[in-house]
């Protein structure tokens, strides 16, 4: 719920998307199987964003310069 509040204050579209995913996880028979891959994907996406913003993935730029 804290995630929904934080995302909702930033962008209503993202809040609607996360709400839809949570509704699918709770109400569809195959929803529980969606949780783990979705969690891994979101964590990887978050790490990619952090890495891109901190320059952690700028390996080619560092080697060339």
C-alpha cells in the first residue's frame, strides 16, 4: 500500500497499472504464478535505472576516455 501511495502521488497512470496487476494477482487463478517473475523484473528494472543514473553501466565510456 505504501508503494501505491508513493506512485499515486507521482503519476496516476502508474498507480492504475499497479492496481491492475494487483487485481490480477488476487483474482485470477494463475495470478500467484505472476508474482515472482514480475517481482524479479521490477527489481531488475529498478537496478538498471539506478545503474544508469549513477554511471555504473558506463563501462564503454570509461574505457574509451
